[in-house]
C-alpha cells in the first residue's frame, strides 16, 4: 500500500518524496501524518486534481521557490495539464507577484514540457 | 487601522482598484497599460475566470497578504465561486505555505461569505 | 479527548483554533490530519516545547506575519518562555530578516507580556 | 487596529524606533550596534539620503510589510521626497513584486502626503 | 521597432526576454501589454533610469530572488551604475531584509562587475 | 552553478561571510558595525548559541533561502547540533511555512551531515 502512496506522491511532488520515504522507517508516525495531509490536499473534491495542480504551480512560482516550481510542474503532464493552462495560471502569478515570478514559472514549464 | 480606513483600502484593492481608476486622468498611459494587463490576466481562455479567481485567492493567502486576500475573495461570489471551493484551494496553500496562510485565507473567506 | 486537543492547540496558536474546531464536524478527516501534524510538531523530543515555541515566534516574525506572531506569542507564557528569551530569539530574526521583522516581533511580545 | 495602537506602532517603527530607544538603557551594547548600523545605512555617500529613502519605500512595499511601508514613508517628506517620486519608485515594485505591493505602497503614500 | 524594444529589455532584465520574445508571435496581445508596462516602469520621469535600476536591484535582493538579482544587475553597467552605488543600495536591503539578502546581492554584483 | 562557484558562494555566506571580511579594509566602519551586530546576535545569553543556531536554520528554511540554509547548517555541527535536532526544528518550519520549506531544509541538512 505504502508503495502506491509513494508513487502517487512522486508523481505529484517530484523530487520531494525521497525524504518522506525515509520517514517511513525512521519516523512512521510523522510519515503517516504527512501522507494523510497530502491525501486530503490532493483528493478530488469540489476541485479536480488538475485544478489543484495549477493552483500549486501558481503558488510555488509566486513564492519564487524554484525547487517547488519544478517539483509541482514535474507532476503536471500526468494529470493532463497543458503548457497553455500553466501559462494562464502564471499570468495570475504575474499580477499578484510580479514579472520575475512569472518568468521563473514559465521557464521551468517550458523546460519540462519541451524536453 | 480604523474601520473607515479599512473600507477605503478594500475599495482601493478591488478588482480595478480605485487607485488605478484615479490613474485614468492623472496618468492615462499607465492606466491603459495596467487595464490591458488586467484584462489579459482575467480573460476567459484555457482557464475560466472562476478557476483564475481560485488561483488568485490561493496565491494571496500563500503570500500572507491580508488585503489582497480580502480583495480577491470579495470578487469571488459574483463569479460563482463557493466557499467549499475556496476551502479546497486553500488546502493547497496550507501544503505549500503553512498553516497560518491557510487560516488567514479561510478566516477572510468565512467573514465575506457568511456575512 | 478532542477538547483537550483544542485547549492544547489554543494555548499554542491563539486565534487559529476556531477554524479547526469547526473542521471537527464539517470535515473530521482533515481535522484528524491537522491535529496529528500539530501533535508531531509540538511533542517533546530532542527539543523541548519551549524551544520549539521560540523557533515558531522567530519564524513568524521573520515572515512578517502579524497574526502568526501574536498567535505564537500568546501561547508562550504558559510554556515558561520569558520576554528576554523572545527578545534574544528575535535578534536572530533581525540578522536573517531585517529590522522591521524584529520590531514587529518585539512590539507584539511587549504588548502581550506587559498587559 | 485601534488608532492609539497604530500611533504607538508608528512611533515604534519610525526611523529610530521607540523600541530601540528603550534599548539605550536596557541593553546599551545592542543599542550602539543598531544605531551604528542605522547610521551607516542612511549616511550620505554615493547615494543621497533621499535616494535611499525611495529604495527603502520600494523594498518595504515589495515585501508587503504595511508597517514598514508607513514607517518609511512617514520620514520621506522631511527628506524632500515627493509623492510623484514615490509613485515612480513603486512602479518598479509593481514590476518586481506585483500589483498588490504597488497598491499598498501607493495607498499609504497618498494617506500620508494628502492628510 | 520590436527589435529595439527587445534590445532595450535585454539590457534591463538580462535572461528574461527570451520568454517574452516568444510571446511576440504566440501571444502578441500579452506581448504588447508587457512591453507597455515595462516601458512605463523604466521611462525617465521624476527618477532617472539609473535610480530605478538601483531600486530594482535592492528589491530583487530583498526578495531573495537570485535570478532577478542577477538579471537586474546585468543591465546596471550600461546605465552607468557603479559597484559602490549598488553596495550602498544593498545596505538598505540589509536593514529591511537581513544579512543574507545583502550578501546575495553583493556576491552577484561583484561577480558581474569584476569579471 | 559550477562547483567552484558554489564553493565560492558557500565561502561567502559562512558565519562571517567573506564579503564582510573584505569590508575590513575597504570599509572598516561598516565592518565593525556588522561584526558588532553579529556578536550580539550570537553571544550566549538566555539562549545558548546552539539554540540560536536552530532558530537561524528554521528561519532560513522558512524563508526558502537555500544559501542561507546551507550557510547556517554548515556551522551547526561545530556547535554540537545534531541532525535530529535540526529535523525537529524544521517541523516547526513545516507547520508555519509549508512542506517545501521543510524539504529544502532537510535536504540541505542531510547533505551536510551525511557527507
């Protein structure tokens, strides 16, 4: 069961999981808590996972967190997110957080989608 | 901040902030540029305006910008955004930006939706 | 059981809990997840709860989040944290995040401790 | 925030915040260090104090720190800074940090200059 | 006409332009809007372009955005900005945003100016 | 970034960054001021230097400043800080600033402690 949780997490947050994977043995309680939170964040509800992914990409770019941007975008193609949708989400980032935030997000998106 | 000051600020950072409306006379060139950008950000495209509004709310909360949070949420009901959708968007904010960001966003949303 | 969890949370994060308290009925799954994470963060371990509280105050000030600063400091006296300890923690905030961050943290601390 | 609280905060984060003045007795060593740093930052050099003030206002707005914005702008008229100069500096903030940062800076500037 | 706009933008924001250059064909409307905003931000007015560049460098450093810092500084020599002026601007960043912000800005400035 | 560049940067943002050492000759007044501030921040007082170091690591991670994170952690082993203590401090960062902040801090800590 935990393996699918990992795979699912990997898909969603790219580079992150190894650290949480280590938690499974070293700190199973924290591991379960983080997995549970992650599940509640990403579960389909009023919003689809695709919509949530676009929100996550826009936030990560707005916060100028290059690793989070790449990690979020890495999982986007599997959810059916298109480059054009990411670009539109990043326009909101531009308005709320400035041009450099947009540029970082878009540069990462093009690198991942066009490779 | 006094209540009137707050109302005045809310008024200023609505979707077309009063400050930008004032630009129309004092600086028509900057006014046109900002309006044009605003239009390009919010126009229906791959994403609906409702989806963009949820992205904007999530970003504003993630950046812990209380006025931007309130200004963005203030325009949400008119676009058909529900409180439950905002709550789900804010869970992404929680994951990427921490509990206080979620709490601020949710407190503002409840205040605006439940009044 | 949940009541003590609440009281314990209140003690730690001041204004926050009402929103999470509402989760208990509206969304018990998210409620359990957040409570579990909270427990893992604040449990005594290598670091005491008092040390963790000082870390939380210093972070909240560094991020210029006035509500989080006040919420964290509100719970500090009950853990035996002194004003002098907060002031020293905030010096680290000054170095890493600038004078305004220090000033906000210190102003909130003095207001709460000297009332 | 009540008006008196606000005045009190303004007083605290003026150019030599009240909190630092209190340090003079309680912690003369830290007081000297902070005063020395403050002097080195604001002294006329390659840049005039007026130019530095505009930089400080633009940074404070970019960081969405409402108290720092007000505190920096409060000292601007005495240095001969005009509202038009602040507005131009804030356009750089808009480009690098988004519309809400510009709006907050401009709202504070107009309030202080037009009262 | 657009070519000079590009060159001018390149000068100002370093690595950024390629992404906006692509917009010229893929999205001419957004391209014009961004170019127009950029022009209004950087045009000589009450403040010189050199003063605006120093403001932009100080903001980018304060926001700990390494790519924006480098992009802004890359355009500084052409505007006659000296390393000593950047260093003074970064002292304001130190005061408002902490030592690491100053260090990143200064390290980037020295690398670009001393190569 | 090339490996040498990275080493060079690490060198620059160690506890007394190379950049500040250079100040000793070029600007002895600023050098003295920064050294004095640094001393006052890190001196043993109510809090031990080890506790202050944990606070600094947690802040740097919360601010998503990868160089500051590495610079702060680099000095941690000499103060007797353990990897487990850093991990607990970073849980506070998780709660207040989100999962990516925790992940960056932890990844840097493991790299430095396990090499």
